[in-house]
C-alpha cells in the first residue's frame, strides 16, 4: 500500500493496528522504493549548505545577536 502512495498512518488505520509500532513491524519497502525516496532529496539541501572551508576558525563559532533596540 505504501509503495502505491498510501501513508503509514493510512495503512495503520485501514489494517486496524492500535499502535504505529505494529504497522512499522510489517512495513518492508523494496530497495527500489527506498532509492526513489532518497532520489527525491537530490538538490533539496544544496542551497542551505555552507562551505565550511571558506569560514575562518574564529567566525565559524561566532554568533551575532540581532540588534533589538530601534534607533531613532
């Protein structure tokens, strides 16, 4: 059911499992389906990654606090 688009929550309710753990016990996804899930992550985080090689050692640990006082 999951490999055809159902969520694990839907499977739990359809099969009448009282606990999510019971549903997970029987949820065995094929390697191809899992690979597809990993492929959907491709490029998802590329814009959020920071090149740590370009950071100096002092600025890598520096935390800047926002200026909360408004200037008139």
